[in-house]
C-alpha cells in the first residue's frame, strides 16, 4: 500500500514536471498572450498536448512568471517551481491481494463486508501478530445488485474512516460513429449548460427536435464566487500573519494564524462540496435530456478553448473557477451506463456563425429584457434566424458533431472520444435545415367549397320580421333589441390588484378606452367601468352608528 501511494505521487510529480518543462522550452515572447504558432509549439512539446486543456498551460505559465519576477531568472525544471509533494492520508487496499484484504456482499443487497488483516502490535514479528478485522460497509443505492465490488481506498474524514468503493457492472457499448440523433451542449456563464437535440436524415439534412433546455446555475455560481473571494481574503491575511510571526512559535499571532488555517480548510471544504453537487446535478440533467430525446451521443464544446481574455478580472476568474472539467467527467460516467457516447468538438465559431446558413451573426440585447446588460440575442441578416446565442451554439455543436462523426478518435491515455479538428468540406454541410411550418389540414382547392344538398337551407330569412309589439308580450323581432345604444355595451372593470399583468404603454397596439392591467394576457384588455346607478351616500348612517 505504501509503494502504491508513492507510485501515485511520483506519477503526479512527473506529469507536472513534464508540462512545466514543455512550457519552459517553448517560452513565448509575451507570456500574457501567446500567438497561435506558440500555442501549437507548446502543445507539441507537452505530453498529450492535443487533448490538454489550455488552463493547464496558462497556470504553468503564470507559475513560471511568478518565479521569474521573484528570482530574476528562468527555473531549471519543475522541481524549482513547486515545493515537495505531500502524501495523502489514505490506504489503497487495491494494491493488496487476498491474504491482506477481501470484500464480499452480505445477505442484504445494501451491505458489504470488508475483511482486513491488521497487526496486533506496532512491530509484528510473526504471522501470529496479525488478526483479521471485519468492517461492515453500507452500499449506496447507485451500486447495482449485480455489480462486482473491488477493494476500496480508506481515508480519514473528520475523524472517521471513509471507503471509496469501486465496482464493475456491464453497460451497453458506445459507438464512435453511426449516430442519427445527437444532443449538443454549449457552455455559458450564468446559464451553465444549454442543450439542443438534432436529427441527421438519410438525405444528409439536419433538423432540430424542438427539445431545447437550459441549466441555469446563477445562484450557485454566485455563491461559489463569494466563497472564492472569502478564500482569497483569508489566504492574504494568513500570509501577512506568517510574515509577522517569522516562524516564531511564541509570537502572540500564532494562535490567530492557527485559527485562520482552520477557517481556510473549512471554506475549502465548502467550495469542494459545492462543486461536487453542482457537477453532479448538471451532468445528470444533460444525460436526462439525451435520454428523453432518444440521442445516442452527446456532443460537448471542447474545454481547451474555455478561457476568457480581455473581459475583466471578475469574468476571467469566474470562467476559470467553473467546474466544467468535473461536469464532463461526471457526464461520461453517467452516459456510459446507458450506452450514450460523450464526444468533445471544437468550439471555434459556434456562437459566432448562424446555425442555418453559417453567416456571422449580429449580437444585441434580448428583446424581452431591454434593460439587462449583455449580448445574449443573436440575429442573422442573411436567412433571418434569431434567438438566444446559446441556443444557436447548441444547434451548431450538434450539427458539427453529426457531420464530423467519422473523424471521431479515442484518446489512448484517458479513453475519451473527441473530434480534434474541423474539415472545411464537412463544415460547409453542417447546417440546420429549418422545419416547414405546421398546418392542421390541407387547405388546397381540390373541389367545391360547399356541399350541394337537395333542399338547401336559406342563408337569411326571406320572411319579413313581425312588427314590434306595443306591449310586453309578443315575438322578439329579428336582430338586436333596440335599447337606444349605437353600439354594444362594454364590460366593466375587474378592479385587479398589483399582481395583474399590464399592457406596456409604449407599444403601438392600444385599443381606445382600454383599462390597463385588467386582463390576464398581453392583448386582453378591459374597458373602463360605466355605472348606471350611483352608489348611495352612507355618511349619515356611519355617523349615527358612531
């Protein structure tokens, strides 16, 4: 178990050292902004560079820049940039054989029995100094009853021992190509995920299935942003106290420094739990959308391009702190259980071009929210398409994935499916064909308009109406009763309260005499009240009662 823990630590250190060496050997002229040629050079030098996220390269660049500003020279390797790695407090039982640990299911499907051989004394000398210890484990409901359990990894959490259990069960096999229905997923800032399903027909045309949806997490992201700012403030304060104490244990600020360290750990745990909950909810929502639409593949925007520049420190930080990588990981895990493939596609031009004609869009404010800042609404000047820019990007991602599905490759290291580049010939056909307007029935002229019967009923009365009687009795004449009005009576005001939806006064559609705020619909109006009999005066009655 100790050797396995050391091996994991060494593999992680080698991964970081190789990427740091790749950034050092291809150091750009301007570290704040690389050119496309410099990005290609650093990806060729880094192991797994074509599928490496740009945030990893950017973080290594900032780390090396901080080292240069502090020491005035470039680091030799990654071991000068980082401190010595710390060993996690865990025991990987998977490195043991059956003589050290075993696990089996109990009679109850929700329970398992873990047996571990532990020493009786600190310095065991013989086999008799060891004893078997039985540890019952409660299984979560997400583990199927037919799954094969593997030895867990034991770790300490708040004074208790937790077991990270792994299991294996059969799932449908995913396909790289041959998909006809796909779900396109686009990333956003406040609207974290936007999804749209599309279908590839036999003639090569692509149409949408009218199953779009958005996963809005503005409240959770705002809380995450507040916790990040609190964590930065605590780290700055702890560094200041650390400089003042200068490593002296008897300093009066040592106790406050220990309290700050505990508070930093508490805030970090809150951020980690919030990220896990958000990633699980977003991934579950995306997979449910694909299952509902009957899609066999989910095309996700490539995370390597998710890097904001020139938008201010606040937006850039919120883009980098989002849990998009964890969402994709959870999405692959949940989608594999139902045989749905998750493929990443290049994101260049998905929000910029029209999904129907590939012409650059014009972005403006949303028409239903003219006072909200931003450019969420997209308008095409060529074909006339308009809608939310995230909805258009979903359609572009789904169409691009269905068209380039023959170019899907599998990464040998991670096993993830991806489309690395866009082919111009295929991209020209990655357009969404608009659906024809739906009609209730065929209204074409194929025969006579009205049926001819043997005895047609006259459309109007041929016999004149009787004369108006002088008394109350008699037959009602044809038409409306003559009440002296020149037009029909209007409805009375309904006196609705503040929850009434009112009609805007700036529009062109406003009928004469309409009372605003008396209808349940935008074009439902109520006329002003006209009382025929005035209300009686009750002032004297109230005075007598008083």
